[in-house]
């Protein structure tokens, strides 16, 4: 093939057609146009950004072209435009080889017709070549391109196509990326309610399937555990409660023991394999569930839910595996600051103590020992409910009787066997009867052994051992609380704020009073010494005070006296202890009692147990208590006064000689005792000399504002020394206190306005009469000055006493803080070493 070379011509690119020329004189700019442009300057910014240099260059670049060539170029352009219009109208039929035909419904073939775009593109390429070859001065439409130029142009086209495809792909990627982000946002923003509803329905389906057939759907527990790990609190709570309901229903009534390695190697049936898989899956899911509860129990958001689930599970299945983990959490929260959690844990522990048949008593032993360790670890600074649960414990007092009966039955069985042997020797000739009896005895033994194995009742010796462990742990806790109450401040390891607070003392005393009949006699003397010291509240017998951690309240000291009397009554045959110290403490505590501060029910109980239930009192002591109760009734409330008067009447009815106090004789009648004068401030009732006084308080109490108190006081004053009344009052001080305390809520004092006005007028008249004389006025003035001086001395003394007590308290706190600081320094030195 030959190469055809064409002559190069100069390529000229024509500028765009310019608008018709208008002379500058014809252009007129009106004021409105100027105003419009000035008002809309924000829309005229493009005019300042016009590239005037490029425009001028485009317009003036044809200056070197001749006029003939320019006219020929314009003519060629016009021809080209006309040819393009004709081809667009007519269209160009494509070669059948290049395109497939289209078959119509009539069966005719039609080929596609397209405008002559190829020629257009070629012309455009030629124009571009003309622009490129502008300097050469040749026309590309006339000159044919060489093969190298065609290859270069083809390469250029391919490069442009690749570049165009890359740009399209980049644009598509850019379009896809925002689309994916939008989808993610939509998925994230998908309504949480729909997702939660799906999870709730799924939990319901899984739970129903497990309850319907646990063995078949045991694997569903893992899915429920996965749902419980959700981030939404409602879903977590619902999953935990659903699992709780499922476990309560499907947990068996026995403790699961996983097979050992040897047992797993043994060949077993399909049923055994299925049961082993079920038990292992159940135990693993149950363990994961308990670990989940223990983990979230430390979070404040899920604390109550976790504690409720643990308590419910422990109360429902106390016999199952991992009971120790559940019990540890319950005992840890038994003294929680949260009332709801604490009450739930206390109720669960009480249920374990009451329903020992579910666990055979093992959970009771573990719980009591854990509570004892908790009290020891916290130095007895716990909530009172933590040891008040001991009141729900029950002990078998007739275990010894059962053992004696078992011994008798064994002895009888031995005698029966001996008789049977004799009979067998006698009937040795009859072989059939002997074999028959042997078969009967063997079957009976097998049946009894199977019944014992199947019965839920524990062995008597095992039950006795467990109850002994429980009792020892309970009294260990009680004695630790009593020792802590007697601990001095300098030895107490607690902070100054907690020093003197004994929250466990009241439930401890109640527990000792309930289980005192089970205390070993070897510890009775120590217990009575503890109670005696606590009743004194840090005061020695000689009246000097000790440095005790805190002076107990009047109610706690009264309770110590009550417990001491209960212990003595329940062990009356084995103890011989003098209770005079407790009577002395009661005699002093009656005066120290304050109605609004102390508990009146405890006072009434102390009066009943110590004064009313006792068989006989010494005459001097009975008279001292009668006089002290009458004085106490004057300033106490109506309920306390009623309980005191009931006790006073009971003492007068039991001690006939003490009725001499009702006489009007200043010496107490014919019986005055060894002490001739009454000592109201004496601390010992035997040294008060109350028989030398008169019950003048009853006259004032007969005018009491409460009708019940006044009526009872009048009835007591009507007792005579000659009447030997055997009939005693059926009403106890406790009943009288409760009845009057309930009536006092709705009781209102009625005042007669006429009588009050008359008394006020009489009082004013007497004052006017006394003020008439000058001498009397002087005496009154002298008396007022004396009273003022005495009152000032009295209050200054009280102020000094209060200041002294405050300084002593500050000194004790300072010494305690110094001791703690020294201990801290020592510990720090040890750690550094």
C-alpha cells in the first residue's frame, strides 16, 4: 500500500459571530437602569469576573488571516451546516452487517437509521486538527492523514475512553458511598420499638417452647441468655424474668451430678445419653444465669431486679446446685441500705428457716454461719433486721425423747430376735415354716430400707448435728453483740460517729429471751454477768462511772432486766442466782423513764415480769416500789400512769402489810421498819424506808384529767388493811398500757368554762387582798429575790455540768483519733518494711 501525502494547509478556527455593531452614540443608559443595577449588585458580580483578555484574544486572533481565506471559510461552514440538516432529516441507513434488523408485527424487517454522527465527529476532529495546525496554514479537510497520525489519534481516543470510564466509575462509587451511608443510618434509626417487640416475641416463643417440652428445646436457654446481654434495660429485665420463670419450672427436684470421666467412657443407652445432655446443658445455662445476676447486682440500675431474681430462685429451689453463690448474695444484702432489697433478703432467709423440708436443713446451717461471719466482719454495725431473722428458727426440743424411743425400740427388736431364735430351735423340724419366715423378714428389711431412702425426712442424728451447729452459731453472734456493747471507747475500733451505737442489741436480747431454754448451763453465769453490766450501763455498784462505749437507753436497760428474769424462770431448777441487782436497776429506771423518749411497752412488760409475776416480794422492797410507782404516776402520761397503778394495786393486794401506806399516819402506821424516815433519793429499794411514808399521791391522782386513772386511784385508796382480799386483778400492766394508749388517740380533755372562770376570779381576788398590806408586799419582794438567786445558782450549775460533759466527750474523741492515727502509722511502717 502506498502512502499518500497531502499538502498541509493553515488551520484556522473562526471566532464566534459577534452581535451587530451599535455606535456608542446610539447606546443610551437610563436612570432606571442605573438604579436597578445599584439595587441588585449581588446579581452583577459575574460582570466583574469576566476574563476580558481571553475575549479580546479570541476576537482579535484572526488579524493575520487574509480576507479571501476568511470568506472561503465562512462559505464552507454554511455548506457544512446545510449538509448536517439534510442528514438529520433523512437519516442514514446502517449496513446490515453492522446492526441487527427489527422485525415488525407484519413480518417486515427494518434497519435502524441514525443521524450521521460519525461525519460530525470527523468534521469536529478535523476542526480540532485545523486549530492545532493553525500555525502551519494547512486545511485538514483537504489533506489526508497518514497511518501514524491515525494510530496516534486512535490511541488518543482510547485514552480518552479509559479516562471517561474511570470518571464514570468514580462517579458511581461516589454515588454508592452516600447510598450505603444512608442505608446504615436508616438501619440505625430504625425504630427501637420494632426491634424490642421482635425480641419480646422471641423471648415469649422460647419460654413457651421450653415450658412445653424442656428436653427437646433445652438449647433455647443459650439464645435467651444472649438476649439478656442486650443494651436496652427493658429487654434485659424481661429476659432475666423470663429465665427465672423457666428455671423455676424446669429445675428438677434433685441435685445434678455430672458424670465422671470413667462414667463417660462407659457405654450407655440413648435415653441415658439424652438425659446426660439435658442435665449438662441445663446446669451450664443455670450457672451462666447466676453469674449474670451476680455481675449486674453490683450495678445500681439492675440491683433490685437481680436481688429479686436471686431471692425468688433461692426460695423456690434451695436444694439445687450453686446454692452457696445465691446465699452469699442474699446474706450480703441482708443489711443493705435499700429497704426493698433488705426486706426481700430477710423474707427469703426466713422462708429458708421455716421451710427446712425443701433443703433438709443444710441451707439453714449455711445461712446462720454466714450471718455470724458478717456480724464479725462489720464489728456488729449492721441493720437490726440482719439478726432478727434468727427469731424464725425452730429447734426440736424432743430430740432426746426420740433417741430414747429409738434405743427402746432397738432393745425390743433384740429381744424379739432372741425369741425368734428360740422359736426357730423349737421349730427346727419344720423346714418350710423356717424358710417362709426368713423370706418374710428379708422382704420387710428391704421395704423398710427403701422407705427410708425415699423419705424426705433426715436422720435423727444428722438433724441433731445440724441444729447443734445452728444453735452454736446463733449464740456466738449473740455473745459477740453483748461483748461489743460492753467494749470501752478506747478499745472500740469503730469511728467516733459509730461509737455508742448498738443497733443489734435489741434483736439480740429478744433472741436470748426466746432461746434461753436452749443455752448450756456452763454459759449461764457469763450471760447473767453480761446482762447485769449492761443493766448498770457503765455504773459500778459504788456509783462510780466507767468508760463504756455508750450509756444504753432506758428501754435497752429495761430489756436486759427482762431477759435476765426470763432466763432464770426457764432454768429455775438449775440456777441459783441473786436477782437483787436487777430489782435495784428497775427501781432507778422507773424515775429515769421519759414518756416521749422511751418505749412504754417495754416498761409495762418489765413491771409485769419482775413485779406482778413474781410469787412474793420482801416487804421493804414491795413498799419501795409502791411508793416509787405512785410518784411516777404523777408526772407520766396517762397510759404509763395506768400501767403503774395496776402494778401498784397488784402489790398492795399481795402484800397486806404494805396497805399501811394508805393510812394517814406520818410514820406509816404500826409498821415502819428499821428505817424511821423515808429516803426518796436512795438507789437501793431496801434502804429507802418507804414504810415510813404515806401514799398522798393517790389523792392527787384521784383528780386526774383522765377518768380511768382517777377511778383506779380512787379504788386503790379505798383498800383497807383489815380486808384480806385474795382476788387479784386480771388486767396486766401491758393490757392497761395498750388499752389506754389506743384510747388516748381519740381522747380529748373536757374543760368546764364556768368552773375555770370562777377559779380565776377567786385567784385574782386573793392576790388583790394580799397586796393591800405593805409588810406582806415586802416579804413577797424578799422571797422573789431569794428565788432568783437560787434559780441562777441552779442553772449555772447545770450549765457547768453540761460544759464538763461536752469537754469530756471532745477529749475522748480526740484521744480516740490519736490512737487511730498511731495505729495507722504502725501499719504503714510495717507495709514499707
